[in-house]
C-alpha cells in the first residue's frame, strides 16, 4: 500500500491559543518518523490551486472576501472563530492545490490513500 503525504509548512497561519495552527503537523511529523512510518510515505510537493479549482467549490465572492481579509492584515472571516492572517489566502491556495494533487494521484492509481 502506498500512502501520499502533502506537507506545506504554514507557520504564518497561526492565532495564539487556537487549535487550528501549524503546530499540529510540526508535532505529527517527528512522531511519524519515530514510528518508522515517515520513510514509507510518498511525499507530494505542495502546489497552489488554480482559480478554476477554487471556483469549483467556492463562489468568487467568498474567495475575494478571504483574499481581502488577508490583504488587510488578517482578522475573523465570520462570526465564529475562523480567522485569516496576512498570509492565509496564499497558504489556503497551497492547501487546496496540494489536496487536489493528492486526489489526482489517488484517482490515477499512483497511491492508495493520502494525508
């Protein structure tokens, strides 16, 4: 079985004391390595999503809203705790594009699963 791993460090997408942060993967990778699993993973290079990929799922208005919040220096994206930093828009594009690349490898039979 082949498992792909996409890892794009997102150090700039972090809000103090928020569970959604880059620290989750930073702690996970050493544990995968200690368990002897990291060497068995097929690494996929991070790639930014195209506008076409984003528009398959999100409206142009939502995409522009997130971009504008990032450009203005970050802030909350809704009435909850979903936030953006100045770098979040570009980091989100990389997250989406990388997930699409992993799905492409799954569909093409290059890997059996991925994270």
